[in-house]
C-alpha cells in the first residue's frame, strides 16, 4: 500500500465503497462520478501507479476480470456496448495515480464521450513508429 493513495485505501477496504466484486488480487467498485449507469472500476489491491508498473500476471488477470464483469454489466443493464478504458499519466487523463480499468456500459445514441478526433497517418510518422519496433 502507498501512503495517501485513495485507491489503495478503497481496494484494501479501509475506505468503504460500492463493491461489485472482490478476490485476493482485485476489488471492483462503482465509480462515484459515473459516465453511465454501471460505470465500474477494477482496482488491484497492490499499488501500481499505472500499466507500466503493473506485474504482467496482474495485467493479464485484469483483462480477464474486465471480460467477466463487463459481460454481467452489459447483459444485466441491457447495454448495446461497453468501453474498457485505462488511462496512464495525467496527459492521458489519469487523475488517480493507482492503476485502474474503467468499464463503461454504452447505449446506441448515448452522449458518453471517450473518443478522439481522427487524424491522418503521415508517411513520416508511420516510418518513425515502425522503426521503434524493428530489432
Ligand atoms: P481516471 O481519470 O484516473 O482514469 O479515473 C479516475 C476515476 O475515479 C474517475 O472516473 C472518478 O470519478 C473516480 N473516482 C475518483 N475518486 C473516487 C472515489 O473516491 N471513489 C470512487 N468510487 N470513484 C472515484
Ligand atoms: Zn495505490
């Protein structure tokens, strides 16, 4: 646990939350300021600031849990779709610096905004990025 981390305190039960799921590794809670009904957060109990600090095993389990809980939300709330959102760093919209995944039920025609304005892949950008992955 990290001092002064609100999600450490919530995940480990020091601060009460509307918990939809708990096991030895995770707690999943309802977001206090939901984008839509059922907006859920998956929190690991062990502190990791973001995806890059998260152990591989926990990262793999987090996606499996997102699938399991997301299916319950989608079916139970009769949603048409579901966003799995995960922000890393303030520049990417992360406001709580303890890894978490958002599950956001979506409805055709709703006004939830998790999108971006599509850009254009330039040849220069393509080549620069492809080079990062060449050995
Ligand atoms: P981020 O922007 O870091 O990806 O998302 C943080 C999320 O945590 C936000 O959706 C915000 O509403 C939620 N949140 C922040 N503080 C609390 C809290 O104390 N309890 C709960 N349940 N959600 C919180
Ligand atoms: Zn924490």
